[in-house]
C-alpha cells in the first residue's frame, strides 16, 4: 500500500484550486457586509453597531479587537420558524441539513419591475416547472425580484426611510404560493432578495406563518441573486447559532453558480462532482484491494 501513497497524494493535492482567482470563482457570496448601512426593519430601535476596542501596534505584535451589537433580523439574516410559529425551531435548533442543499431560483423580476407590490404566485412556480421540471424534494428555493439593486437605500428598497410600516412597498411571496409549496412540494428553506418573505403591504405576514408552521426557515436580504442560476447551484446558509434566537446574522454563499467552474460539492449528486471525489474514490478502491 505504501507504494501508492506518493502518487495518490500528488493526485489528491492537484484536485485543489490552484490560484486565488480560481478559488474566488468557485463561490458566489450572497451576503451583504454588516455595517451601519445594514438593513433593519423600520420599527427596530437600533441597527448594527461596531465599537473598536483596540487597534494597536504594541511593538511586539499588532492587535485588533471590536465589539458588535445588532438586531437578530438585520442585514442578510435567517428567520427561524419560531419567528412566526410558536414552539417551532429556534436558531440553535435549525438543522444544518435545512441550511445546505441544492438551490433553485424563481425569477419574478419582470413582475417586480412593473409593480413594486408584486407577488410570487402559484402560476409563477408552475411556469418555472414547465421550463425546468418539477421542483425536486429537499431544495432551497430562492426568489429573485431584482430588489438587491436598491440595497442599502431604505427609501427605494423598503419604500420608506421612516418607521411608518404602512409605507412599505416591496415584492414578496403570495400566501397562496406558500400554501401550494407546503402542500405539494418538499422544500428545505426559502430565500429572497427583499427585506421580508411577505410583500411590504402584507397585513399579517401570512406567507411567513404558512412556511414557518412547517419548520421551513427563511433567508432575507439575500445578495447577488441575479448571478444565481435557475438550477445547478448548491447553497450554504450558515447563521449565527444563537440559543433561543428567532433569527440571526447569516453568511450565505453558493457553489455551482458559474458554469465555467465545476461545482466543488454538488449535493444533488452526493458530492460525486467534487474535484476531490475521484482521488478519494481511487484511494478507497486501492485500500480495499490491499485487504485481499
């Protein structure tokens, strides 16, 4: 077995990205940086704050440290099911399996361009299926409205830069579409490039209630959805694990978004498409042979 170690090591190491530019092209960052411009709900009293504790060259070494504070539902973030469904998962309880998986994107930008209160409807989901096939089980559904081009300007993104929620105007998911999804399909999570899964004028956040009742978490203020393909990407949505939290800051990114680069981990293919799969399987095969 030792005679295989060196050549296999060479093969394995050669499967890693060879340059920074290649590595950067593998991942689509769908998270807005957290700063003083991070979007918060109009009724939130405080937004993101960072206080510099130290930035200093001591002579022996350089050190930086800060403290931060922010609402759970600030910037790019996760809503837990408990946010609108009593007794359902809170932040520390949401399984990673619901946060990582193959993604699909439903494009409703043309509707939103002509109507800032546009809704994703059942017909839009059925039209997507007519073009791409049935929505498979255990996917993460991303809704693209084009609203990310307005971020972080509150007036154009939310419809108001005041605390008056009656002035909110942005697209969202129709309750009927949410009902159709939970009754007819099996999705892991839902994301959108607006401040809420429900549209700005929603009186009761009904889409939230329907989805979260089924323990389907939501991702809001998602960035760069214009670059996510309709199919073929894998999304990783990793929130801060806040015990008993109703949500939390989210770092979300995708692989498989760039057709020029092989997806380093396609969950729909069980990671068989990974550049690490072939050398790993070869090493496993040879290890098995040596046992006979």
